C-alpha cells in the first residue's frame, strides 16, 4: 500500500496527477484536484528549494570553494567545524577578520564567509590559515 500524497489515505494503486505544478501520487478521490488546479482546497506545499543563493561566477576549476549548505552533511564532522576552528583560533590570536585576511592575502569578506561556513578554503588558503593560526583543519584535535 502507498499513501496518497494529498489526503494521506492508504491507496493500493495511486494515480499520478499534476497538481499545483507538482506531480503527486494520489488516491482516486484526490485525483480530481488535478484538473481543478486553482480551486483545489487541499494544497500540499512542498518546499524543495534551498534558500541558498550562490554567486554564479565563483566556481573554480579545481577546488570546491563554494559549497551549498545542503551538502554539508556529506563533509564529515571536521569540515562542519572548520569555520569554528578558524574563528576560535583567530580570536585566540586577538586579531580581526580584516587583519587575518591581510596576513594571508585574502579579502576580509572571504574570511567572514569562511567563519560563517559559507565557503570552504581551498588547499592553498587552508595551508595559509593553518600556518597563520597554528591549527590543523584536516584532523580534529591534532596539533
Ligand atoms: Zn487522497
């Protein structure tokens, strides 16, 4: 048995209907909503769209500079925390994002994004950060 995606009733052979622009598997009863698109009282709003908007022109050829938030779960714990590590280490040194940026020849806005976890440092930047902040971004808690 499958669940009707409109009403939730169990249905043996669901009908594929285009409803509100989305294709849903629905029961016999609900399939009528497929034709009455604008008057359907039951609407299942599916928000599959991420609110993340990437700038189109940032993609580098070799590195993964820009990674949408929704893919973070693939990165493992240490990558989830790299931004925290950078921020903590920088604050430990008592320098601002701008100062850190200057020391490793990056833009302050880039550091800001790094610390917010919006971008990942590529190999080159990572090494600069590790050297400058005396941290290890690849392995957790290894000095
Ligand atoms: Zn139904």
